[in-house]
């Protein structure tokens, strides 16, 4: 399964356009920030999740597969799958995330 849709949204990222796209697909849309080096490990949600990087770079591990995510890319994380995320940028990373 491919978890990454590269360049799903044009840069600079328009949060309202992403939110509109996600609402049509029945997802919420909120902002999260991570300082350089921040890691979140071994999460499992009971809902599907979408993530799009606004600024910076993230490394996701989804079901053992590593993915580097750039601004405008969209990541799909299926419910029930173990995933981790790390800010691999030298600056703060901002991302949009949503659940169905």
C-alpha cells in the first residue's frame, strides 16, 4: 500500500484549500508544530488520519515503512496501524492533520 501522495497540494500551502479538500472526504483539519528533532513514537489510532506538511520535513514510519514527507505531500495513515513521526528539519515543522 502506498501511504504517500507526493505534491498533493501546491506550495505555498493554502490551509483553507486543504481543509476544504479534507472536509469533502469527511476529515477534520488542524495544525500541529514540532521543534527540530521532536519524535512521536508508536502511535495507533482507531480512526484514519491524513497529514500534510506545511513547512519543514518529517520522517514517518508507518507499519515499518519509512517515508520522508515534504511540503505539499499528503500521508494517509490507516486506522489500527502503528506509526511514528520525527521532525528531520533543522527548523520547526508545521503540519496539518485530520481524522475521519
